[in-house]
C-alpha cells in the first residue's frame, strides 16, 4: 500500500524502479490480489499512468483490464477505472500540441491497440453489455471507449456490433438518457457508428432515431441551439445521405413537416452567431440530401411536393428574399431552393410567383439574375444563381416560354420602368465581363433546352445595336461577337448557346446559314493550327458546323448538306474535322462538368462547360461523324427509306388504332349482351311468379263455386232453410274474405306486370340506342342468337298473359253466376217466413244481412270490372311490345349485314398489311445491301408486327368464341 501511495502521490518509488517495473507490479496486483480494494487501487494507479506511459500500460495491462471488466462487474468504481484506462490507451486525443511525427506515431499506436482489443469479438460484446448499466461511472467511460474504437477501426467494429444481438438497440437507448453529457456523447457515438454503413443506418432509423433527434433539436432551440444541434444534424445526414430506404421512411413519417421551424430565423437584427450559421448551413444541406438530383426521381419528386405542402419551400424563399442574411447562408439557401424546385412543376410555378420586398415589387427571378450578371458579386453566389435559374427551367416548358417572351418585341415594357429577365440576360450576354457572358449564354441555352417552339420564337428577337443602324437579330449578334475574337470563356459560352439553339431546329439552321459569313468563319477557325487553349474553340466550331449539316433541311441551295461536306473535305479534311470535334470530350473539364448538374467551380477560369451541354455533345458526336462520311447517294437513299418507313408507320398506326377501336367495341357488345341476359332472367322470374299466382286464383274460384253449388242443393224445406241460413252466412263471410284476398293478389299481379312493362321499355330503349352506335357494326352471331332467344321468351310471355286474360274472363262469368244465385236465395227467404213470428224475425235478420252482402258483392263486381279494364290495357301494351320486337328484329338483320361487311373490311386490311410487310422486308434487304445499320429499327418493327399479329389473332379468337 505504501508503494501505491507513492505512485499516486507523484513521489518516486526509488531509483531502482523504472516505469515499466512500476506498471508491471501494478499489473501483478490487479491479477493476483484477492482484495477488491487492492485491485481497485491498482487499476486507479494504472489509469493515472496511462496518459503519460501509454505504450507501456497498453502492452502490459490491457489483458488484465479486460479480465477486470469480465469478473468485477459488481463494482462500478473499478469498472469505471478500467474503462477510463482503456480509453486513454486507445484514444488519440492529445490535450497539448505535439510534433507531426509524434501525432502519426500516436495514431498508429491507437489503431494497433484497437486491433488487439477487437481481435476477440467478445470484448466488444462485453463493452456493449456494460453500456446497459445506468451508473454514470460505467456508462459514460464505456460510451467514450466505444466511440474511440469506432474512430480507429470503424468498419471492423461496425461489423462486430451489427452481428451482436441487440447491439444497435442498446446504443439507441443512450439518446433517451436524462444526463445530457451521456446523451450528447451518445450522439457522437452514433455518428461514428452510422458512417458509411447502410445496414446500420437502416437499423438506427427504424429504432425511432428520427423522432428522438428531432426532439433534441427542438429542445435545444433549433437553429439557435448549440453544438448539440450540430451533432444531431450531422447524424441525420449520415442516416439519410445516399440511403433511399431511410429517405422514404423520413418522408412517410411526416418528419419533413418538422423541418419547417428550423428556418424561422426571426428578426434580422437578432444577430447571426457562428454556431447559428453552422447549424443553418447543416439544415440546408439536410434538405438538399432529400431532394438531390442523384436520388431516384420518384423519391425526389415526392419530397419536393411534401416540402411545398408543408410550407418549407415558402419559408426558404422568405430567407432568400430577406435582408441581413450572411453570404454563405444566402448562397446555400439559393442552392437548396434550386433543388427543391428542380423538375417539379408545382414548385416551379410557386417560385415564379415569388416577389422581392421592394418598391415596386420585383420577381425573385429578376432579382437573382441581377446578381448573376453583376461582376461585383461573389463568384460562388453567381454560380448559385445560375444553378437556381437552370433548375427553374428544367423540364419547365411553361417557364421557358415566359423567359423567352420577355425578349419578344410585343412584351417589352416601352416605358422602361421595369427590367425583365430577358433584358438582363441580353445585357449579360453582351457585357464586357466574360463570366457574365458565359453565365447569360448558358442560362439562355437552358431556356431553349428540348423546346423547339422557343427556339423558333427566339429567332424573332431583334436588337438595336446603335442609333441610326437597323436592328439585327439575336442570332446574328451572337455570331458577330463570336467573330470579333473575344475571350475564350465568352466564345465558349456563345458557341454552347448556338449549338443548343440549332440542334433539332432546321429553321434556326437555315437562319444561321443564311448569313454568308458564318460558314467561312467556322471553317477558318477549324482549319487553323492553333495552340492548346484554342483547341476547345475549334472543337465547338466543328460541332456547330456538324449540327448545321446534320439538321440541314436543304432549303438553301448554296448551303446544302452535300456542298457543306465537300467544303469540309477540301478546306479541312474529314479526318482532321473529326479529330477537332473530339477535342471537346477529351478536355479535362468536360468530365468534371458531366458528373453533377450544379455548376460548382473553384474559380472563374474553370467555368467552361455546362452539364446539360455535355449531354448534347455525347448525343451528337457520333451522329455528326456518321453524317460527315456519308455520300450524297446514301443521304438520298436514307431519306427515301425514312419517308417510306414513316408512311408505313403511319399506315400501321392507323390500322392498329382501328383494331384497338374494334376491340373496345367488341368489349362493349359483350357487356351489352350480359346486361340483356340479366334482364331476360328477371323477366323469366316475373313470368313464373305470375303463373303461380294465377293458378292460386283459379283454385280459389273453383273452391268458391263448389261451395255455392252445395248451398243451393239444400234449400227444399223451411226447417232445412232456417238451418241453411246460418251455414250460408258463414260461407258468405268466407266468400268475402276470399274476395279480399283475390283483390290483394290482383294488385300484386298488377305491380308485377308493371315491372315487366318497365323492363320491356328498357329493353326497347337499349336496343334503339344501340342501333346508333358504331359498336354494333362488329356484333357477333352469338349476339343475334341471344336476341332471338329473348324474342322467343317475350312471345311466351305474351301467350301466358293472353291465357291470364281468358282465365280472368271465366272467373268474372263465374262471379256473376254466384251473384245471381245469391240474389235468388235472398228472394226465397222472405216467402218462407209467414208461419211464425220468431221465424219472421230471423228472416228479417237474414234479409238485412243479405242486403249488406249484395251491396258488398256489387262493389266487388265494380272492382273486378276495373281490373278487367286494366287487363285490357296490359294486353294493348303487350301488342305494342310485339310490334317493337318486330322492329328490333329488322334492325338486327341490318346489323348482321353490317357485321358481314366489317369482316370483309378486316380481311382486306389484313391483306394490305401483308403487302406492306413484304415491302418492308424488301426495303430492309436493300438497306442491308447498302450497309445501313438498321438493327434497332428492325427489332422495333418486328416487335410492332408481332403485337399486330397477336391483336389480330385475339380478335379472330374472340369472334370465333362469340
């Protein structure tokens, strides 16, 4: 113990003891001592020596320290000392500045000890289990040690943690620790853990990392927070950058909406601290990660829409137009807004409506362009504005038209009170600043990108060069400046503008060639042997001349394709021309510009190529080379073949459309037939119900007839007559009930007949409307057969209704006979009542009852008469339906004739298509004989022909099945 006190007190243990011996004795104490206090004091002594004697402690004590972690977990103090000692051994953090060589040795030492520690993967698993301890003296050193391991050998440690059960989940618990120092160091640990490992990034994201990090940022004050906010934003970038799964999860979790408060910067006089600038810069970069052009288009588009819907884009535009914003934040905001609106029509339309808070208000686009063409603005800001303008016009034909329209004479403000975007671009295009020339030329080229309409509209632009001289076109002015020998950057920008303008626009090519000085100037530039700096200009001149040949419609006799190629062969040489054309793609800055859409250059002299222009060069270089080597005969043959193929394509397209229309018509007819079938089934069901009800009515009337016949047979004597009075009254009551039931059944029958009539009327209207549709022209024999079946069923219905009418007439006759018998019975009863007073009284009662019964019978008779009249009306309606069916049958016969004619037309079409195929095959053979590469077109034509044959076969199968 005296020895340990001497070491801890900083006293020398004696000259005979070196540092290595002291450390060795401490290690022996740790390994052999049975008392926990002795081991704890020895580990604490090693901790105090570990910073100064890092190598010695690491070599001798690492194994003992790991053993302590395994065996003494119950004592948090000794575990904390061991973790701190291991951290001092492995970590490369130096409080004092040391020499460079010493720093390198320290880094090598840290990586070597890290490799020794993680050689046994159980050590990392042990460390992860220690992090579950809530004790501050265990958890905090453990977090620092694991962070240091990840910094030294990140990929190896990441793989061990990834395969460790619940390894990542244990680390995620650090973000929920109530002690800020552990939570903040946990964020740093997760930063190192998630760096460049997509699998761990996904696990961390699905462990609710986004929710926890955003809560921390909100608690710390968003952009006004401290370095903790910065660390959380860096961790969010690690989780989202180049990770499409996490980006989609972030969007689907509605976390984009929680980003809006970050950009509420408040009062402009509140000040911008260095930490706030850093935080806001990282926040803007995080937005750009979600809408980067390198992301999948669908993911970027959905994030862009979400940012507009939650108001994030509006908040960014507010910062864009605010005053007092630091230059680097303003530049990054412009770049962020650029990518939020790039290719998204809704966002582009909103950006076009944003106005700067000036008097009078000016569009934000105009204000930004003023900065772009102002040579006193910072270079990075001008690049950002150019990128914003390019993103605004990317796939935005509406915006392109608005920009070009500001250059046309009819839209220019004659009063001069306001400046337009087109005027600013023209001003920058012809200014003395070469960077403004380049930026304006590239911006104007983006207004023409893949938009033939605006290329033609721009030909109308006229410029007033000087007082007294006639105006010249914008195209002519560009070529004039090009021929004056300006700076290389200016000439490159103008040549890129002209190449974009003339490509895929024969009218612009004609205007360009109409100036007789343009072609000699280009050939002169290409033919000269100039230095390396001028080689790029020569290549662009060759590209412009090649575009003038490839897209030439031969409308000018003096500048036809063949003449221009002969001129190149005489003055330049085809091989020399192709070599000069290749200077563009071989330039060192070409590949750099082709990587990303954003114009990110370290200095103005590197600003040579535009990203979209590199795509145009890649597209045109090969076709121009082929066009130069083609002869006039090959050009003519190729044009003839193109015309023939276009004609054939038009014919095939026409027939395909006809076949598609016929398929649609057949489908409509199938649906109509199925509808008719359902209606027919409903009618059949209604008829069946009516038959059963009529049979019930017939049985009831027969029963009544039998009962009344029996009553008349028993009226021979007075005593018998008096007995029969009671029986007759009961039977008459039963008769009344049965007549009421007959009445209700008759009403039910009438309603069912009404439904039947409405179904017949629907069938009639359906058939009448179908007569006027073209789809009936392709009706199949199956349709006519179903209609015939329907006609037969309707005829059956008619016969059944006729039989019903006959039965109702019989029932009515029987009812009248019953009424007559009842009246006879009523007359006979009073005659037999003269014998006795009692009998007279009974007879009087019977007479009153019979009078009431006679009255009710008369009412029933009137009701039956009304029903008979309604039945007559129903019969008339059936006759009308029969006439309608006859008319429909005639129309059906006409339609069958039309079907026959349609089949004949289809056969003629198939014959014509077969003839066209033969013509195509002959043309292909001629093209192959001429050596023309038509492989892709042949594949496409064969694919189309197969699709057409399949469609014809399907149509024939459908007709056969029908």
